[in-house]
């Protein structure tokens, strides 16, 4: 099944991926980065899934979210009639649950249910028993309860039921996780849960302040961002999945179920300008807790609750999505040194304060510590925004974001009257900018356009430099920036979309083999650059092309494969949805972040 054939449901603790065929193929419980109990997405049916579908051949399958919610409806037609499947995860403070309603729309449809619970990413078959009219599955610390209104039986370690629905009939199925050492939950009427969940999402979405073109897609992106927020802490994970490949059959497969610091400012802007201030404040507070400590030990990412140990390991019993191996759990990039995150953290704290989010008492002390560390650290090579697994280099984007760190610190002193070494930091800020202009820009690129390169002394390009005007490092119409944009159009654009950098030609660039697809967030950044230089028609056209890549329910992954014409990478991807929201405000809203961020910088 293609990545875009999935939709997502979630409860702001974890998410599940539901296929067009009525199969839930991915679910980690009790939170985003927990072990999966359904891992068919990265393996096969033996690794766990929950399918409810007609027994007969499917003639038509259409789906939608109920407006402004994460309640999914899939309508399936067979020769015998039409059935509707309604899926959701209720918003509760306790343990995650999945509710599935089967509704007869017309005629008579024979159905089959298959439930294969497999804990630890598909490696453990639980002990299943019947208890008080339900099924109880236990394996170590995890337990699941399953309620069915129709009789079930076991077939080869799979719980199976066969039943029929006719017009007007409604059947409710419920799956609930709980710690095995605690009493499990009691069943609740599934129809009530669906109504309550729909009501919750509708009320939440009503705060959205976006009014403009593509309003439905913007709201869908904001709902997705909310679904990827770990409610207890406010942390926002990059995606709900692990190891969905950047190249089908390749090795660029990473675990994205963690919180990246570089997403901080992007996410804050998307939430604040859209009207979700409490979510923005919760993300800011998560940020402060996560980065507290020695600035030299700052990580680029943390767990949903701020965990630092994200050890990476490979899962040998999973064959990978369409054979894309290895399947990785954890992310070794957490141990990398990346300069840009210092700029993102400082900018996020600065922008949140400007927007009226009450500053935390210790926030400025933390920024002082970060700035003092960065006074020398900015001179060091790093692994860069794209987390290369090759040698450290002096990446141009990293230096730009180090500039941002000092720029926002200086402006905080000027604007808010906080105490800090203003003149010293202003001098370092200017030194970084001059070094980038001197060492990061090349007018001798072997017959190619002069441009900012990916790293000092290099020849290749990096789409991350598109951020330079967006953060106020330089004017978008600076001749050097205009030449760089033109070079990116020449060398990194394919079919009107932007690649991060040239991959595949050599392992020297990022330490990995294979190519990847076009990178959707970078493509939105190019649209933002067009907007800043008066190329509005081109900006809108690029936005429209990007919007057309969403799947049928408005969801995006990280990248798009232009050869196979399909989404690739982890899904749904917060970075892409955040970039869409910000670009929509830039193009169709009122004074979006591409204008605000530069004005305030």
C-alpha cells in the first residue's frame, strides 16, 4: 500500500495509520515512541494489524475527515451494498483507545474482522483470553482489551469475526491499551465516543484564525500538528512513524517519533498566527525543560517528554516498508553537534516573548548560558541541519543560524531590557555575517552561477540557505541571494520542486548511498522567497503545485518521489504541514511569518 493510501487518527498521545482497505497497520502504545503493537506497515501481517473490511471485492473506496476533526470516515462499495467505517481515537487523559464503527449504508455487505496483536514491533504474541465478554491480551508490561458486538474466534493466532451489515445497522468495536499491572478500562458506547471526539475537535478547531485560500488544507495541517503533539508535555514529534524510506528500497530510513529543536520556531509561528496560543506556550515550555542543563550537552532532538537517550538500533525481524531496510528504532542523530539548533532555540524564545507569551523567569538565564557557549562554539564544524552521517563541516546554514542566536539575544537586550553582554554579542554577530559572506559565497563554481554553497570551500548547493532571508540574515533581493535562488532553480529543482541538496553522486556529501525525493518544506521556503522578492504569481503557482501533492485527506509526508509519483518518507510529517501553514499565511493571510519574522528580527 502506498504511503498516501494511509490516513491518521490520534489522541495527542499517539497516532494510528488507517489504510484505504480498512486496515490499521501502525499503532504504538501508549505514546508516539512506544513499541508498536501493529507493525504491518514495516513488515507483514505477522507483525500485527487490525482490519475490518468487506469479504467481497471492493468496487469503490472513498474517505474523508469529518470537518475540522480527526474522525475518519471510509465508505466502501461492493456488489452487495455500501458500508461506512468510522475510525477515531478519543481524547482522554488516561490510556489510548481506538474506536471503530461499522455502519450499513445500503444493501447487505458481508464483513470480516481480523485482529493480530503483536507487541514489541511485531515480535511478541500476547497471551489472549476471554474475560467478561471481551478479549484480554497481555505480554509483559502491556495489555490490551478488545470489545466486539459480534462473536469472535481464533485462527492461527489471529482473532477473527465474520458478520453482515444492512442499511441502518451500526456496530461498535473498541480496542484499549492499559498497563498490565493495572485494572483495564470498561467499555463505553462507541457511538458516544465518536460524537464526543468529533465535538472535541470541532471546538478546538474553532479557534483557528486563518481565512484565505486553501482554508480546508490549512486547517487539516493544524489538526495534524495537534495530533502530533504529546499532550502531557507539549512536545511536538516530527512524525508518527519510523523508517518510512526516503528512497523506496534504500537505507535512508529514520525514526521520526521525537521532538526536533529546529522545528521550534516554525511550529511556534504556525500555532501563534493561527490562534492556538496555549499550544504555542506549551511547546515553548517543553523547549525550556528539554534544553535545561549544560549548553555543551544540548541535543538536536529529545523524546516527547524531553528524554535525552534515544539510542538507535535496527529491527532484524522487520523487512521494512516495501523491502526498505534497515528498520531503525531510536535516532543516533541525537548525539550530533548541530549549530543551527542554538539559533532556533533563541529565536523561538524571542518570538514567543514578542507574541505576548509570558516569559519564564529562567528563560533569559538559559539564553545567557547558550550565548556564552556559542561565543566559541560557532567557529566549529558541525553535522548541519540535514544530520549528515559524513564528516563535520562548516555548513553555511549552521553559521547563519548561529548569527540568528546572537541577533535575537542582542535584540532581547534592546527590546526587553534584560541584562547581557550586548556589545560583545553584537560584535560576534557581525563577525559571523562577514565570515559567511566571505567564505560561504562562491563566484567560482566551475561555470555555474555564483551562490552560497552548502559548506565553506564546497561547490554544491543547499536549499537550507533559503532560510537566510526568512530569518533576517540578509535581504531577499540582495544580489548574492538572488543569484543563489537562481542557482537552486537551475541545480536543485526537479519538475518545479526543490531537493535539499544533491545526493547520490557521492557518499562524501552525507555519508550515505542512494538518492532521495524532492523535499517539500524546502519547496515551501522557495515560495516564501518568491513572495519576498515580488514574484507572487510564481509563489502562488509553486504553492498550488505543492498543495496538489497532498493525499485525498490532506496529509503530507516529508518528500515526494517524482519518478514514481508518490509520497515518501515518514508520515504524516509535521515539518511539511507547518511549512504549508506558514506559507499560506505569507501568501493568502495577513502579514505572515515571512514578513513578521524579518520585521521583528
